[in-house]
C-alpha cells in the first residue's frame, strides 16, 4: 500500500496571505481632542469643545453610549463663519454623519 502525501495548496495560500496582511496592518492612532457640547438635529451639526487643533479633511471618531463612528471633516464653523483650522480651547460646529449627544468623546485619527 502506497500512501501519497498531498498538500492543500489553497490552505497554504490563505495562510501566506494572512501572514502578509498581519505584517502590513498598522494600528490607527487616536488622540482625544474634545467633547460634544451640543447636537442640532435638523442641520445635523455637533458643537465640539476642542482640547487640540483640528482641520478640515482630517478624520475624527465620535464615541459614547451606543454610538461609535468615524468620519472625515467636510465643513467646520465658528459663529456661522466657515473655517479650515481651529485651535485648542475653541468651540466649533461640525457637520456630522450620525447623531451625537452631549458628553461624547471626540478623537482625531492619525494614520
């Protein structure tokens, strides 16, 4: 009786791919940059008190309660004037994709 040794080529390929992906994956760095002070339902805008600078086109994450989402900042305002950059200790209005409540944490995602 002859026993043939067979290899499962698909299994080996999938293990190799998993190793490659594992080696390439980078953890996203997040920095707490503020808190949501208020949320306006109709325009879907959140007022955020900043602890650190923030700019348009940066990614943020809002986390609190059962809400946890990421988004890119498309527009930002201070007292109805559009701005592109905000400094620490400023209160800014940001158009949000989902509802956020008072006290939710805001994180800046640094790739």
